């Protein structure tokens, strides 16, 4: 999963819920700040149960979803959509980006970011889903404070040099030049923030211990 997000818009999620999507998903790198800003809901919690559900009422064995029962411990975004997340839905078919945790992580506390569609919170294998213990202190600070105040700053992935910025409210993300999974310094330590005018630039997220 790392810092990747499925290239699915809300219309595609609706198509997943009500039928009409057959192609496999396509994932691309996404900085955790961008993942936070693009998500409808971001929570921390544990998976405490799961079951197959037929959301589309089909009788041909297709259209199945996995419904994970969640014990939520904290919400970071989405208060206006839902106060407490009890269930998260993901496509049963892995070809449609279904998220299935490994047996080793089933009791793990995760950070989940997802989209709402049809009144349900949905995630995919490309969603920003990370074990809470693996997030850096700077990323946790970003979730609590920095990310939500800088969602209009744009982060652009640089896949190969040379890379250029298209606006002054943009930060160039170069972690992919050093790490294949984009999990490097800018993802783990930095946020793209306003500089008091119309510009944005990288700023290290110092925690209380670092300050």
C-alpha cells in the first residue's frame, strides 16, 4: 500500500457500489498530505470483524463486498459525514482494488483514509492505509494539525529529472527518486504549507521533542 492511492473518483466508487465497473484499478504515488486532503474520512482504529455482503443484490455471485467492523479510536477528518465509523467496505474482488489485511496485521491499529459513497465508507488497496505504529511523529502531527490547513497547496510527484513546478502554490515531491515506494524524507518529515502569501513550500514538521 505505502503512500499510494487508487485513481478512482467518487463517480467510480458509485459505479462499484451499483455495478458497471469491470476494469482493474490503477495506483499511483500520493503524499500522505494529499491523501488526507483527498479523503472524505480519515480515522484510526482496529478491524474487529469481517463478513461478505451483497450490496448490489445480485444473484450471480458477483457484486460482493467485504465489510470490516471497526473499533474506532480517533477521527481526524469527516466529522460532518459521520461521527463514529462502525464499518468500512471494500470490493471483494482484488481486481477491483479490494483491501485485505494480512493475518499478521489483523489486530493492528491502522490509519484508514477512505471515500464515502452510498452512505458507506469505502477503501481500496490503494487507499492510504498504514499501521499507526509505522507513521512518523511528523506524519502524526500532520494528521492532527498541518495537513487540513494546507489542502490548497498542491504536491506534485517528480518521477524523473528534470521536474518543474507549474504554480507557486506547489511543492515538488522527489522521494520517488530515492525510494521506490516513495516512503522517504519528504513523505515522512515534511508538509507543503503556505508561506503567508500565495506561495507554498516544504516545511519540516517538528514535534515537541524536536522543537
